[in-house]
C-alpha cells in the first residue's frame, strides 16, 4: 500500500546538512562549543537560567529525579497515560511510580483530584506530562506540590514551545511549558517538534540542580574532554555518580537550526489542527479532546477518540488501506507486563483505560498540507459513516 500521508515528517534541508558538515570538518564531535551555544540559545528562548543538553529526554528525566534526591523508598506520582520512558526513569532511581488517572476524554492530562488523593508520606515528586502538546493544569498541581513539599518535573516532550494560557494555568500565563516545575525535560526524537534524531534538554532555574545534572551527564567528572583538549585542565576528579548521557556536537548543530524553525513549525501545526477541528468536530462516532484550546498548545499530535474501543482495529485498517498512517498514543504504562508484575495493585485507572482503548492519532506535522488534512478528514468521515 502506497503511503499518501505520513503520521509525522521532518522539516530538514540544506541548513541542517551544512551545519552537520561543519561539525565533521571540525573533527570535534562530542560535548563542545556547539553544545554550549545550543544550551545558551535554548535557555534564552525559554527564559530559564540553565539548559543542559543530554543524549535524550529519558536521560533528562532520570537526571532530574537524581538531582532532586528521589531514591529508594520514595514515591513519584505520574500519569500512566504517557510513553513508558516517563515511568522507567522513576525505576532507574529505585523509587516507586504511583499512577494517577487523567481528567477524561475532554482533557488527557493528569487529574489534580486523583493526584491529591494519592499523595502519601512517601511521596517525593510529581512528574507532569503535557500530553499532545497541551499544558496540564499547573495552577492546582503546583499548589498541591508546595503544600506537600513535593518536587515537580515537567515532561514537556510533546509541548516544546507551548505557552501557558488556559484558565487552569492563569497563575503562569505567558510562561513556556517546562519552565514552571523544578525541572523541565524536552525530547528531540525523530518525530518531535524540534528534531535532532536523538537528544534532549533539561531546563531549570535551580543552579544546584543544573550543576548536579551537568556533572552526572559525563560520569561525575569535574572537567570535560573539551576543557582538557584546550588546556583548561590537566586532570579531573569524580565527585558523584555519573552516566554517559552526553550530547553530541552533531545533535547540537541540528538543534540550533531546528530551534530557529520551531515557531514556524508550531504555527503550521496549529493551522492544520484548526482545519482538522473545523471539519471533524461534531462528526458522529468520534470526539476530539482539548476542545477550544488552540492557542496554548504546541500541537505535537492530533488525537481523536472513537465512540467504541472495539472499532479501533478496523478504523485504522481502513485508514491504512487509503494510504494514511495513524498511531495510538498511548497504551497505559500500568498495563504493560513489567509494570503489572511489579505493581499489581495499580490497575484501577478507569478514565485512562477508557480513553487509551479508543484513541487514534491522525497525521500532524509541519510539512502536511491543507489538501492533506482534507484527504485525511475525508477518509475518517468515510470510515466512520461505513460503521454507522
């Protein structure tokens, strides 16, 4: 079957090729001047004091929890409705994930009421996921965190460039997603709004946390290879446990170009999301989450919900037969075998399980066209009407 409309596509061209070629000619490929420049530009763009480039966002989540002293015996509250990396990072630190239900089919982010009910004396941190690019309700979440002495990590993989503006975020209006908690974590994976293939960034205004993360990304060493190669150090110490989570210069070179493209790319995503909503809203057999929230989202993905969970295989097969890729975001983490075995009592997340069984993700990326959106909508309409 010929694919007519990709689920995701990447806006890369001559600028990125030239930037990578320049790095190769320099022969310095890991954690050097381009990474420092990328961190500086990223921190400026997001109005934060510190940005630390890493090998991927999973590393950012891991080091955020490490830097906030999360460890064995601690509980971390987070949604199950996320990519498994969010929960895996908790296990890396020997802590226990406590899964929180989502708001429901109108809002796929974690529910503050369920969050509050699950805070215990062992709770140490909250990981907030801004799903699909729509910021979660940080006003209530931060109030609960401050009241209970909990750290907050924002998993902003979907929400790079999103600006708080929803009524549930009035307290932080105008700030960027990822900049409200103790740390914000971003992904530059191959399907994200800012693409470097792999790569991630941790942002924070906490100097001590930034320092710990910088040390931990390179084995806990006090001096980098760049320092040593340029005569700024003739030895080094290892002052804490560290990892090999360094960012490459190739990643940073791509990141600098992609950062400059981010506003344009997000604007294109918004246009296409608007067109989807205009045509599909009210269509019998489906619903669209996050109604009325076009302005505060990075529009990473476009999720729809089918009326019945059993319809999804046939629905996706029909789209595939018409040359349209689709996906599912996400199977709940608490239903994966590893998590069922380790945490068998965390099985009752009714809203998460309901939505996750009915969600389908439609194509959305900056290289999509208006004609492409209309083609996808026509295929959705045809498939839904055939089932009625």
